[in-house]
C-alpha cells in the first residue's frame, strides 16, 4: 500500500511540475506587474557574447522568476507562511504594525545623507548664494519613524540624520514638522502621507516661511480603490484604501504647467485616478519640473520647492500664500541645468525631502 501511495505522490508532483512548465512556455509574457508596480523581465536575446559574459543566464533567470505561472498566488502563499507559520517579522523587508505596512529602513546610510546634503549645497552655491532668496529645509519622516521603535523593529538613527542635514545646510532655516505628524497621517498600504491629514503640517511649513494659510478646504474622495506600493511588495491581501483630496476656490483657479509633458491643467490630474498609482492625481506624480500659478494672489511672492513625491500632495496647500510655486525634482532633472529653466531671484526656496530619499540618495543628480 505504501508503494502505491509513493507512486501517486510522485505522479501528482510530476503532473503539477509539468503543468507549470507547460504554462510557463505557452502563456504570453506579462509586461508589467500591477501589484509590484514595476516592469517584468522579458525573454533575453540569445547571442554568443551574452553566453560568454554570463549575462544571458542572469537575465534568463530573472525572466523565469518574473514570468512564473501563478506568481502572485505563490507570493501571497509565501508571505502568509512567513508571517503566520514561521513567525518571521517581515517579508521582503516589509513589516506589519498596528495595521500599517512599512519598510525596514536600517541602518542610517551616512554617506547617502552626506551625498544629498552635498547636492543641495551645490544648488545653493551655484544658483542661490548671491541671490536675494530665503532658504528653508524640512524633512519628512517615513512610517518607521513612528512604528519601528514602538514595535521592536530595527530603525535608522533619525535624530542623527536630522542633525547631519542641519549641520551641512547651515544656510537654510530648518522647519521641524515631526511634531505635526503621527502614523495616522499616512496611508496604511503606501509610503506617502494623506493630504487631508497634513493641513497642520502645511501650516507649520508656511508659518516657518512667514506665510499664513486659511486652512479652509472642501474634501473630496476618489471613487477608485487605492492599493499602495506596500500592498504589492508585502504580497498580503491588505484592505483597499481611499484617496481624499482637498480643494477650494483658490486651488480651483490655479494653472499648473507640466514642462515635462508640455501640458497645462489643474492641481489634480484626474486622468491618473484610475491608473496604476492613483496617488499621481496630485500634480501628475513624478514630474521633473512643474509650476503652479495662483491668479488670486495679489502680490508677486514666489516659492521654489526642491522635492520628492511627498511634495506633490502638500505643495497645493502652500499655494495660497504665493503667486507662483515651482516644483523641481532633481531625481529627474540634473541640477547642472536648473538655470536653463528657472530664474533664481527674490524667492522663498524650500528643500522638502523624505528620510527615505535622503537615506537612498543615489538618484539625486
């Protein structure tokens, strides 16, 4: 009897393996993973040189991993086992705490923080030092700032990061926003903060630059469900979220120019609402250069924000105090070329970056 059981077991395993192998070869390759928000590896080109240098084998391995049948199902099964059976505290560097998915950001990468400060220093010395500008610095803490220590996860030394940036950017007035934030100000499945939750943070930044905001907005809700970036990276079936956004007569009257695409529109890009990342409704997401013109402001005060993706949702809340706000993302626009697009003179200049970018600043050009 045992012999037949063994044969049946081997036959089932062999059949499953054969079906998966057949499906891997017959099913068309997928271009993009919606859950992970990234392009998937495709079949590499076979050539004598790629075989000799080993690149074909490496790329083929990535291709088989990305195009494996039922990949998302197996990823979810693996995550369930990791968390609930084996008792591990994270999966792929993502952990769950208090209902929030967050990424392990450890240890502090001092060389990366110094690189970021050096790039900002280059911008100051090259374009701002001899101009009539007021320079400010504010740092956005990631979710681990609120969760890691509380739940026993390793965490970078945030205070040291803040101290390094302030020490190397003595030309900028530091605006500390950490006291205006807590974990409930962030999406549960995403890295970003919720716009409707950071009006007090916007007010703190504005006050630090000598601007007063009314804080009066109407809150609207996107109909489309929101799956944050950690939804796919965690591989867990987390609850969906909703995106709320704020508006008023001032924001409705603003003109937004997207220099990357050569388009003119409003604060919120509703075409992005049903896309792969609905967070991109905020000023169209990752764009190298954008200006917001506020015709309701009677004077000519201007603000330039050097920012990452967190700036997309909070910048609209600062518009009330300026006639023009320019957003620059030097991950996509080389700092060397800034004077080709921006005339620096008589402006407020804000460096607003998250700890995630500062600790991984190789993308800053």
